[in-house]
C-alpha cells in the first residue's frame, strides 16, 4: 500500500475533528453557541488565508489543526442556532438545515470552477477566506442587532390557546380523540 499525502491530511483532520465535535458541545455551554460559531468563522478565515502559503507537507499538516477546529464547530453548532430561531420544532429546523446543503454544494462547485478558471486554484482559497470573513461580519451584525430568540422577553412567541397548547397541537389532539 502506497503512502498518500492527501490521505494523511484528510485522516489527520478527521482524527482531530471527532473529539473536537464532542468538546465543542461542552465548550458551547460555557462560552455560548454564538461566540463559538463566531470564533470558528475567524479560524476558517485564518485557515483559508494561510492555505495558499503552505508550500510543504508539514505546513499543510499543521494547518489541519485550525481546519479541524472550525469544521467541528460549524458542523454541529449552527443546527442548534437554527433550531432556536425557527418556531416549529426541531424537525422543521433540521429539515431546513439539511435542505440547504445540496444547494450550498451546487453553488460552491460553480463558484470554485469560476474562480479557479479566472485566478487559479489559490484564488479559491482567497475566495473561501473572503466568504468566511463575510460570515464573521454578518454574525457580528446579528449579535449587535440584539435579536431576541424565541421565548425570550420581547422575542416572537408561538400563539397559544386557552388550554396552553399550540393551535395545531390542539387540532391534532382532537382528531386523535375523534372529537
């Protein structure tokens, strides 16, 4: 079996990412999900900005540490944030979150092709850094806007009936009982 540098890079990132996924959940409890996602976006900017300068195997291997850190956080915590934002339960949020991935993959593939043709492959890393920087700005703007989350004072609330149930739930309960 032949040693592959690409396999070593991918394997290193995956080996680091798995324990970091678990640690991200615990760290989010202490620091807050929004802060951790913002820090991960900053790490992603650094990773993509440093990638064009990595000229050797050891430097690429070293860059797998920030790559695993930002990947672990951004694979797990945004789902929690989406679930908190969407009034309809975890199922609705999970479906919406999952449905965005194929769209994102199509757009990323097209953008990668366009940028690579015009600027070369190193340009795709700069484009990734720019998009992650834009995400940092948007996350910061969202934080400054002080949007209230569902259930917080001043945030939006799901309307409730006199029985305390959501209207849909009450209708479903009546249908199940046959009344």
